């Protein structure tokens, strides 16, 4: 394992100041959806830290803690959320679909006007992500969404390992399916490297069989994630939010609900299970772009 790979495994998530257990916050919204919902929640994303015998703090991984909410006459209310905290919304539909937010936020750039991520920069990042240093474990790899600015980029990455693996009480036929949020930075012009403090963390990681994967109906939307509660902002009202409709497959959408064609980093051009509805996939459009 290379030094960079070891560093990536050692540091997994942004350090959020430990929550004051005496303070809690609330997220509210007016939910508009075409499908009946049977569940709503906020998922807290936070690094877990330990203090060594020498008094130094280290990230040892990331945990996701789910806080159930309620929807009454179209009004979403999720209370009792630790403050400060970073949250992604999660909804479950009556037909078994999952609508999940993810955090697209990155630091502002040093440039006036905070210029957006350019196509040339996207190409460089994607080429590096496809390198064996980052993709060796996986047999399939897709970029579901990609956002950022001239100095910072964030990617929603889906990967799949179909080959047998060693350890972990592996059972024949098992696959490993992962959804991860990767962050890259451009500290010097055209250098693009994984965010050195904490390059990635997992939103979903599951050992499963092919049949289970093909039953998934999950849609990711960036406008439903990265909700930050602070001591100064303990109540966040999102106003009216339109939920996308899950259909068979795993894919991402723009805030307006339009589908984002994935970028295939590894694997066949036409996968045998949908990463978005095939009947509406444009031929040449790539992941990302603001809508």
C-alpha cells in the first residue's frame, strides 16, 4: 500500500467540533413529493476521535447517526439534533425507494467571484481517480455527481467489487458496494490532489449479492445534504423542497430533479444494471454541472 493510500485510510472525515449535548437543533421543511413517504430522517456525518496517551487527537473513522423525523400534513420536522453538526436528509418511499442527500459543499476559493470548477480540471481529477492507486479494489467505478470551484472539488463516487476478497468471512458470490464522498484540492495551479486532511468518507458500504444490488432504488440529491447546524443557527428551515422520484437503479439528480448521467471510470460502457434510467440518458453529457 502506498503512502498516499495509507494516509487516505487514516483520515476519513472533516473534524466537526464535538457537539454540546445540552444543545439540540431542528430541521424543518415543506415536502413536495409524487410518491407516498413512510420515513424521514436526518443522518449526522461526524468524525470519531480518540486521544492518545500523549494527549494528541486522531480521527479513527466516521460514523453516521440517524435521527428520525416526522411529516405531518406535508411539514417535515426533525428535532433533537446535536449542535454543532452536519446532516444529510434521508427519505423512504412506500415502494421501497430511498432519497438521500449528500454534502456538495467545499471551501471557497481564493479567487474573486469564486469561479466554478472548469471542464479541464474535471478531466484531470477523473483521470487521477481512475488510477490504480484509487481504483484497484473495485471492478466497477462511477462518478454520480461532481461539483466545486477552481480550487476545490467534491465527487460522489459509486464503486463495486465483484471479485472474491480475502478476510471478513467472505461468502462465495458476495460483492462489495460503496458510495463515497471524495474531496480534492488544487493547492498550486494544476496540481489537484486528494484533500490532505480528510480525502473521503463513506455514505454507504455494504456486502451483498447481485440480486440485492439489482433491487436497489436509490437517488442522491445534493440539495438535500450538507445541512449545518451551529450554536448560532440551531434551527434551519429549508422552505419548500421537491423530492425526486426513485426508480430502479442508483443514480444522482440535480436540484431541479433532472438526472445526471454518470461518468464511467472503470467497467463496461453499458453496465448490466441501471445507474440511471437508460431511456433518458444523453449520449455525451457528463456528471456534474449546475442546474
